[in-house]
């Protein structure tokens, strides 16, 4: 399997999304119990059951692959190929009935994201990225839009509360420079950026399962996504992410974040 290209696992990735989607839809706006995790973030049966369903498929179809999931932890993450799963990225949106969340499915090869899916099962929307191929939305190729100036940029972040200490000051510099700072879309914002509807996404306090799926999608649409130092995003827990539809805009935003 080590000789195969990332695209060889695309059908499996779609099967994972297809398995998670019905579970999530069944519990959406159902009044399912909301539990608090150790870090005080919310979790529901939809998060846990949908990830379990995906992990079961991987265990059967690719038993030599590793898995890193938000809800059920790490298994063989030293493997050459590792699946990175966030069954509901945007659980706070999910539990408040807002359909701006998504299932994130990524495949990394030696730590580098090479395949990614953002699936929004309620809206029947799916973004797909495979290294070396154009990104797609519901099967159609997509492309980011040009935006050469920060003063014209529409920027998303999940919440201003995710920026703490020096990160808050850095983010505020950038937010003051863009046309409009917007909030509350989680992974959905990166899909909008890849489809050419937004220009920047700047976030902090993230985990690898929050960003691995996004990398092939944003890059496959012509955008640029890195950490706040301009370095590639991998399985390493850097926490801070900057995505831009226009690579020139990325450079300007990066300079402001770095002060």
C-alpha cells in the first residue's frame, strides 16, 4: 500500500464520509444529550458514534494504517499512512442547530496531509482535496479568488476567544487591517475560501484533526495554508493556522501576524 498514490484511497475516504453522515443527520436538532469533555468542550453521541463508524471501516479496509481521532484517540500514529478524523468540527454549531459544521477526514503520508474531505451532511455539501489534483466541491473543480489587498479581504475565524495572550494581539492587528472580520463557521469557512467566497481564515488553539483535511483542499484550489510562521502544516501540533485564497494576500497577512 505504501506504493499507492493518495488518490488510491479516495474511494475509502468517501466511504468514511458516507458512513458518518447519516449518523450525524439522525442526531441533528434531535435534542441529543450534550456532555462536557475534560477541556470543557461539548461532545455528543453523534460525535462519538460517527467516529467509531469511520474507525471500524478503516480497521477493516486498511488495517496497517494509523488513526488519530478527536473522540477516540490515537492508534498506530507512527504508521506510514495515518487517517485523521474530526467527526463534527463545530460541535457548538451542531448542538445549537446551526448547519455550519463539518466532518473532517484526512489521510497523511509520513505526517504530511495528502487527502482531505470537508463533509456537511445536512446541506449535502462535500469538498475534496487530493495532493497534486484540483480540489472539488460536490464533484466540480473549484478555485480560490484573487484578492491582492488586505483592505479588500473578507476573513473568518471561529471565535475571537480562540486567541489568547500574544496570539490575541497578533490577530487584532490582522483583523483591523481586513475589510471585514467574520466569525462562527469552523471548518466550513475553509470550504468557502476554497470555493472563492472568502479570502482569509486565521485561527489559533487548533489540533491536527482540525487542519489536516483542510490542507489538500485549500492548496488544490490554488490557495495557501500554513502555520503563523509560514511553515507547512503536518501532524505536529502547531496550533495556529493561516489560510488565504491568494498567495500574495497570505504573505501580507503573515507579516502582520508576525508583527
